[in-house]
C-alpha cells in the first residue's frame, strides 16, 4: 500500500518530481483576440508592410492628386510636347515619364488615373461585401428552402462569366461613369462572397456558443449580428481583399477594351488602350501606366494573402 | 403573459414538470426515438439528477425543455413541459424566448466552446441583462463584474474585459454558471457541467453550483453519467435508458437498494476499495440503436434477470414498496421483477 501511494505522489520516479499545476490558465494579461493576434503578426511582416505602404500612398494619390503634380492631366500642348520622350532624371516633373500623342503629361495622367481604379476597386468590394454577406448569412443561418432558393440564385450568377457578363451589361450604356462600372461589376461579383459567407455561417451556427446564446434567450438578429457574423467574417474579409485586386484589373481590362469608363474620365486602362497603337515607336506610353497598374494589383493581392495567413491559425 | 402572473408559487404544482415527453429524430434509417415518454419534475430548492449513458435521451430532454432542439431533424411527437403549470411547448416562439435564460437557464458541458471567442466575458455576461432587462452597456458591465465576484473569479474587475480563452477551464465553467445565474432563474439545467474539467476542479465547481442553488432557492436539473457527482448534491435521481425513465428514487435509497437491474448494474460498475484485486463488473452489451429499440423492456438483451415477459411486455412504472408492503415515498421502477431486484 505505501508503495502504491508513493508512486502516485511522484509519477516520474527517479527523475525530478514534476509539480502538476492545477487550474493554471493563460496568464492574465493584455487582451488577445483573433484580430489582435493577427495584427501583431502582420506588422512585423514585410509582405504586409510594403503593400500596405504602397496602398496608403495610392489612397493619398487618389484623394489628393494635386499634391503630386502641378499640371492638369487634360492640358494638351501638341506644339511642344507631341510624343516627347521621358526625361527620367526630372523626378516628379510633368516631363518625367514623357508626353502622349496629345501632348499630355503621362505622369500627371497616371496620378489622376489612380482615383478611378481605387474608387472602383473599393466601392465594388464594399457593395459586394455588404450584399454578398447578407445573402450568404441568411442562406447559411436559416437553411431549408431559403438556402435552396438563394443558393440557386447564386448558382445562376456564377454561371455568367464575370468579364464577359460585365461587357454585355456595359455595352448597353452610351456614357459610362464610374458608377456604371461599379454597379455592373458588383452586380456580377457578389456571388463569391455569398458562397464563402454561407459556408462560414453554416459551420459557426452549429457551435455551442450560438446554441448557448439561443438558450439564454437572445433573438435571431442579435445572434446573427453579435455571435455569428464576427466569427464568420475572417474568411470573407480575406476573399474580399484578394477580390479587390481583381476588380481593379477588371476595370482596367474593360477600359482597355473601350467599354469601361468613357472620355473624359481618366483611367489607366483607357491610357493603356490608346498607347497600344504606338507600341513600336513610343513604348513608354504603354510601359509606365502598365507598371503602376501592375504594382497596384500586386499590392492588393499581397495584402490579402498576408492577412489570410495571419487569420488562419492552421497556416501559422 | 400568464407566466408573469403566476409568479408566486402555487402549492401542489411542481415548478417544472415534464409529462410523457416523446421526441423523435428523422434519420436515413427511419425515426430514431430518442425520448419515449419521459416524465419528471423538479421543485424550487430541489436537485434532480438525470442519470444515463450516452444516447439515453437525457440531453435531448433538456434541449426540448430549453427549446433549442434542432427541428428538423428533431420533432416533439407528444407530451407536455409544464413550467408553473403552463405548457411551454404550446407557447408562441416569442413568449418562449423570454422564458429562456430568464426563468429557465442552461449550463453547458464545454464552457470553452459555449462562450463566444470574439466577445469578452463581460460582454457576454452583460448580454443577458441587455436582452432581457434592457440595461445600458455600462450598467450591464457593472452587473457582469458583480456576477463574476459571485462565482468567485479573482480580480473580477480587471478580468471582465478578458476573452474566454484567457481563462482556465474551471474559471470558464464558473463564467458559464454566472451566465446561467445572471437573471436568477427558477430552474437551471446543467448538462454534464463538470465532465470537461479536472477531477480537482470538478469538486470546486460542483460545490459552487450546489451553494448557489441553495442561496437562490432554484430547481436544479443535473444531467450526468457520473454517479460520484450525483451522490453529493442530488436530492432525487431519475435513471434513463433508451429514452425512458427506468427508475425514480431519492438519492440515498437508490444507492442503498436499486429497484431496477440497470441501476444495479451501474452501481456495481463503480470501482470500490473493498473490491480491490477483483475484476470490475461491467454491464454486458451495448445500448440499443434508437432506430431499433428492442420490444418489451428495452434493457432485456443485456439483463441477467430477463424472462419471456420482458421480451414481449413493456414494463409500466410502478410504485415500489417495502418488504412489508408499505409504499416507499417517491420511488418507482419500470421492471417486471423489481421486487426480486430490490429485495435480492
């Protein structure tokens, strides 16, 4: 008997006695949630910091283009500046990146073109996020015939090719402002978010804390907005961030094809389109706007990727 | 509305009574009869332990009382759930929602998964007051701190803004208890409240629960498969098998003289010091599939005492009597051979 007792008290006979710590939780300290954890992770990652800096710069460019250049992007001086070669050492001056076939500063047009891309990218994402999340949440939470109906609608929209569909919609308008493009892209783009949200909500609604909230008498909307949505949001936000780059690409592609923004709107895609004819004589017309477009899209994709890595505990 | 009016205790009417409850689940193999005519009741200040193995229907009964049964696939096919004499099952959803959490609250098994990971505990505790009492954010938070003090969480004021994963298992279960207690309900249903905890912490949490129940004079329904937990805190026990109650008894009576072979089997399978060195008894076989419950007494394939009558006739709940024929208060058994069991 005494032998047995001793063995119980010191489980690792011979070695140093390990003291079992009863009820030792994580040390009380600063509040750490999924989001604050992700933030601590992200701010030390170059793959997040660099694109975030570029995007911040782009946002400032879109909001205050006048800070970056003194000339108007529409000012045309054919007499002196027809297809003038870039002066690569004159940083940030109108002639830095050359002049186009109408004698307009390419640099100024790139700066002013930022606004269209950024506004369209962010607005489409915002619309898609709100509408797609709502549809996905309702389908996922209520299930049954509501889910059946909404999922079929999603299927129908997913069947329409994104760019081709946008072209068909946009061609029917003669003048296309930013809002025309935004609504056309959002109209066709919300389904991805809805699908992701639906799946996310279905897995969350079965968790104990949702049942617990129900058993404590919380109403449907309270459960949806306070318990389901915040927990289901992470994957949706990641998808939206990556999609943002896609919407900017889509706008540039449409403008390039001549069915995006119409004159007098300034857009990178439109300028790239007009540069196409001169590619052998004046390739700089094409090069610089394309480069900026590429950097912008890459920044958003990288940001989305970094955020996904930070939010997904399995990838840590 | 009438629930508010009958707030005062009515003599003769139990606080919460389940009457002949039947619940089914639709499955591919047909209807799974999870609950087949369960009846039990609990009064203020009383602790009823519902004992049974996994799949015996004890949790489904609790979920039906709370109204959190998933329908479909679940379906209540019969019976009543009377709270102060009023049938909850016929109440409109909105009225029922107001009963949940306010009058009848539930403590879940695994506090980590039953607490929302993205909200602070103070936020979740306060939510009770915001949903049912319309408190402001600030007042709700003050109440949350008060509750955390009540369940003896150290430094409640500082910890009220912490997230669930920052607490240890025992502390989390205390928060669960605080949440259920928040509005001082009349009945608390605790579904295996200590199963997910360390043995040492189990005792602390159980003691706390028993103490709070005494202080608030609540009815407590304790769902468990742990006979050790039951012995200390329960007043009476209902033993469930295959969706039916097989024995009802005051706790000490049941331990002393079980009146159903299944209960006896359970008691015999507790490890005991004076049986050291002998093989531990185990009830043979497995609980039946709920889609194919054996005819007659559901326990007959595993019962050593089974006779022909057990395979054909469903035993009725009968009042159990003493050897001298005088009835034993509050005891009943659903066994054709209860006399042999209790006296043998």
